[in-house]
């Protein structure tokens, strides 16, 4: 998984990256929880995958606002943004991400 630092504006108004892109091996991404659709909503299979959970090794570093790039070959491929601080799980950390 490729992780890019948060993009922000400097004092002159230019967009800058907080840190260089880095690769984190051994990650797993899974779709987030969806609410049960009502009668007027799309079928569950048609709901957008806008929230997911990223499971990473214990030494992985994430900051809120980092951009996670999931390879296009993966069903959830694309750019995602870290929404919460990493939480511990038995084999590392879990991070909530949202599609941006």
C-alpha cells in the first residue's frame, strides 16, 4: 500500500506534501460497515464503497489526513483518506479510511 503525506497549503498558499510517499507492505483493506438500505435506496451491492478499514503491520505510521493509494487491480482501488488515528488490533493497527 502506498501512503502519501497530508496535502496542505504553506504560508504562501502553495500546496505541499507533509511527507514523502512511502510503501507499507503487508496491508489488508476491507469494506466498511454499511447501513441496511431502505425501500427507496439502491441495493446493497450498488452502494458506493466510500468507507473501508485498512489493517496494517504494527510498525506502520498513519496520520489523520494522509492519502492511501490502493492499487487499481484491487476492487477498492483508488485514493482514500485516513479519517482516524490508528487503533490497535491483534496483528497491528486498524485505520478507518474514506474515498476522496
